[in-house]
C-alpha cells in the first residue's frame, strides 16, 4: 500500500478526529501507514480493534501501524505489547503533526513505542479545522472533549480527560468554512456535548452555541446535535426545538436505563421522570421530533423488574432508534466491582431490549408513511429525513436536498417518491 489508511472505531467524535489525524499525518510527510483510532466503551470494542490490527498487519506487512484513540489511552501497554503495532499515540498526541514526525524506529521495545501523555493534564481543546470528511455528506464539528462526570460503568473520562470546550468564535469560523465548502448539514459533537461552555468565559451553553451558529450563518441549511444528556438541556435549546426549522427534529439521548435504582447505581444525574418529562416537552414543542437513545442491559444488580422498567421507558418514550449495549465490565470502574450478573443473562436481556427497539422502529416507520419529507441524499443510495430516518434514494446525487413523499417501508428504511419540484 501507499499513502495513509485510517481504521475508525466508536463514536462520531472519533470519525471527526480520524480526518484530523489523517491530515496531520500527511502534513508530517508520513506514508505507507495505517492509523487505528480505537474505542474503549466496551471490552468488545477493544477486542475488535486488536483483531483489526492483526488483520491489517497480515494484509500490509511493510506498513507502519499506529494505534491511538480511547482504548490506546486507557490500555496503552496492551497495544504496545502487540508485535503488529509500531507506535501507540494518546488521544492528545494523535491530533498533532509533531507526533507523526517523531515516530519510533521499527523493532523497538514496547515501552519505546509509547507516546501517551497523562490525559488529565490537558486543560484546553484546540479547534481542529476539517474541510472535507471522506464518505460523508454531513460535516462534524468537535465543540467539546472530555467529561467531568464519573458514571460508574464508564471508562471514557480516563481516555478523554476532563471536560474542555472549543471557544464559540472558533466553532463559528469552522462552521462557516464547512458551509462554504458545500456541506448542507453540520453536526455538533463532543464526548459530553451538553456540558459545553462550562469552562469558557461567561459559561455559554450548547443551546446558545447552536442558536448563535444559525443566527450568524444563514448559509447553514441543517444543524444537528450528537448525543446529549437531557438533564443539561437549557432554555436556548428548547427555543431551537420550538422555533428554528433549520434545527433538525431528532435528538439522541444518553438515557442508559429506565429504573431509578439502577440510574442511581450508575451515578447518572437524571431520573426516569426527568427523561420522560424532557421527551414530552420536546414533542409538545415539535411534534415531528424523533429520539434515539443509548441503553445498557444487564447492569450489575439489575433485577428482572428493573430490566422491565427499562423496557417500559423505551416504550413510553417511543424511542425510534434504540442503541442497546450489553453491560461490559471495564477494569478500573466502580461498576466492575459490583455484583455481576451471569453473562448469559446479560446477553438475553440485551437481545430482548433490542427486540423492543426493533418493534419501536417498525412503529416509527409506519407513522412516517404518507408524510412529506425533505431528504439529504447520502453516498450509499440512501438519504436521511430531517428526523434522521433512513430512506431509499438510489440514483439521486449525494449531498442534494430533495422533497419527497414517503410511500412505504421495507422494515429497515423508508421508500419514497419525489415530488414534482424535484422530479
């Protein structure tokens, strides 16, 4: 191979940062290299990264393999010990061209492979300018990094550090560049995006940032948020939901569970009632609003009754896009020291919760039939509605916004017919 290949695992923020990594590595003159941007959310994510590294070495025996990301930050010795790996960079180091100019020589010891700083010592997040994101018609802007909360199941703060925000002016400048480059949709993303601004002068909020972007940049046609913590939603965000058609009617919520005792043991900051209250108010302000959510099945001490409460929350909230994670103990987290459930029970409950998610998604698709939608066409013959539902759109040009009527669905995505204006 020649050039630089990037293998990305995990969240939208990793997708964004992979583009930054590739640009910085190219700026440093790196060639014939594979960058592996890992995720540490679950043990399975780490296993998949290790598997991908071994496969990459078999397929590219002469390329340099550089491993980075959250799993590299939290389990640096694990990756440094792999003979397939040439260097391990921390989450801060991966975004600097200097890191790619000072890589270790081939054949060095595990310790010499390491370029991993103490992530807790990082106090600021520099704006990273990305003009183009391969394979996407929407652009992502990192507005925040790190997390100040310590949920008992989560290793991510130890991979990302404490919360730090990109100054509002820098976000506006980047959004302007991306809109000028032709992106029809911009997504604001972060590790804990709704904590945005707490470390900045005047403590602006994520809602205020989004409102400012849409006010100052009329060229932005669609604006989305990545995963949010609804307990931190502010009045500015609710204003956007109610009054701003360019703010897309879809939110992905970090719910994690639906039972108050489990939420407490997770050290979450919201209750079951808090989550339902937010969803109800958002739908009152914007009836077409749809929701995605992350939920964990099989958390330590979870009884069948507690699990049933989580299922009922998903049903009552009518979550259209449910992301289910079987609980995975992460070494070093408080939940890993709690009484664990049998793995077969964890997998069974995850399967049952996923079945609920599929049923809710079918109901959501049924409700979309007959509606008129404005679609953003993707690169893979699909499109997204404003409420982030997939639509078959073969033959249409990627990046175009087209009006259509939803005519049916196949259980996975919607079917449509273009209106006369776009036919």
